[in-house]
C-alpha cells in the first residue's frame, strides 16, 4: 500500500524519537519516499545525519538554509506529500497544532498539508491524561487529524501507563490503512466537458495554422475530474496523448469543429473547463489543391473564429465554467478582462515568461483568479495543477 507514496515524517523533541529511525526504515522498506522534518529540539534526541541516511533525503529543520539562503518551502512540502506523519508528537506540538501556532517548519508544513495527517503521541502518562491534552486531541480529531493512540508501558520517567508511542510497525500499518481508505467520489453524478489540445486551421490540403499546445494540461484536468467520480467528455484537438481511463473522448480538428462539439454537449453538462488552445483566426478560404510556390510574397486573408468560451458563458446559467489565459504581457489585466467578458467562474492564468510554464512541458506555474481573489501556485507538475483546479471547482459547486 505504501509503494510510491510520498510520506513526510515529522519528528518532535521526545525521547521516543529514537523509534523514528526504525519507523523511517520501515517506511522506506515498504516502498515509500520519505522526507523528514525535525523540530530544533528533536535534534537533541536523534541526529539529522541518522535520519538523512535512513530516509535518503536531506533533513529539514529551519525555514531556510543559513549558508546559502535557500528556502525550505512548507507549501511545496504540503503539496508533495500523500501523508504527513508526526511521530513522536509531543504534548507541546499537539497543542500548537490544535490552536494553529506556526513557529517552526514542522508546524507550518502541517498548516499547508492537503494530504491526510496522522500523529503518534508520546509523553508521560500525566501529560497524556491531562484535560488540556485530551481537549487538544479532540480538536485535532475534529479537524480531520488521525490519532495513532499511544500504548501502555514503561515510560522514560519510570512510571507505567498510557503515553508510550505506538511501535513503529503498528504506525506503518496505521498509515497504510489510512491511505487505503476508499473515500466516496466527491464529484459523483456530475458531468463535465473538458477541451484540450490544439486546433488546426487548413490553408490547403498540406498546410495549416496551429500552435504548440500538447494537450497535457487539459488531459490532466480530465483525469483528475474522473478520479473524483465525474463523467468527463474530453473534446480534443490534435495531440499525441492517450485517452485517460474512463473518459469519453471526442476528436475534432478545427476551431469550428470544436465549437460544434461543445455547444451540442454543453446543455447536458454540469460545467466545462476550457483548456484547449483554439485558433482565434482561420483562413477565409481553403485552397482545394496545394498552393504552389510562386514569385514574390503571398498574403492569406483570415477571419475570426467563433468564440466557444463566450458562447458557453452566455448559456451557462448556474453551471461552472473555467477558462485559461496564456499571456506574455499585462497578465493580470488581460486575465481579469477575459474572466468578465466570458462569464467564467474563475480563470487559470499562466505566463510564457515564467520558466517551467506553458506549452509541451510536464510542469506549469499558474494563478487561479476569480472575482474575489488571486491564488498563485508554485512550480509543480501539470497533474498537481489539475488537482488545484478541481479543488476550486468543488469549492464553487
């Protein structure tokens, strides 16, 4: 169950931190990739060198590397993880988590995590039984944190009772069970159109006008919607990509073909995500034979294509409509103008001037903009970007 999973292992200042070495080794042995975040006090109980060796990753303690100023981004950590496991979790850390205190990297990462969070408390029996600690644990449960209950046994104080951190093998099994839980698909019963890829506008039987879109972003959105239970109709321009599992794919060629495919199907959908790079202009006439090279220059008269997004914006009513804007200048102003004109619920903005964003690549850097706010996302894979887009769709619904 843990093969290929991304696990953040948080270690706090407890004598039980010695068990974290065994826990890390078991997680790695089960096929997980582990990154370790330690509080400054945790280093007094187990060395970063030990945890770095076992996890095969550098250990993160501070917000930045004091030698070169490199930032340890809690946002990226929170997005990377499939599970955030804090073991051992002291009474102090549990209290801070319950009240939203964020005074170290371990805690800011907790507040940024979008994945399941589990804690394995470790403390003396009186601390564990104290009403304040029990209130904090109850609040964490209400916030969705999974508590891996401590065991009874001999404690560091010499007393015997509850508070001993669960054994590493039991914690690994609890994490595996947590990640194996089947959650009800959040978009079950919903139907979405997704457009993707480049359109092709013929000049003659050989030549055409198009763009560099690979379709990767739109296909990632279609895949993410499907993974959450939605029925997806993918209206695809030319691309070399395979159809995502469970997706109905409709292949089109030109902007007019895509227009017809969208308007026919939109009435039965709950929303649409307009990822395709659709040509704004098409030749006024298409030569029936290949145009031969002649003397001098040649001019091709172009006409506007029909605006698919604007048409769906007029028809949408209470449905969700998501647009994309790729800009090279005046990004914010152009995106906000497009948001209003086409009646989008929100728009995904990226800039060709930003490294890692744009056509053909596997990564993107985008901002999600609606009438109320702009949310800037860091560089991440297009599949991760798709998760954020669908998260926002769910919020709008």
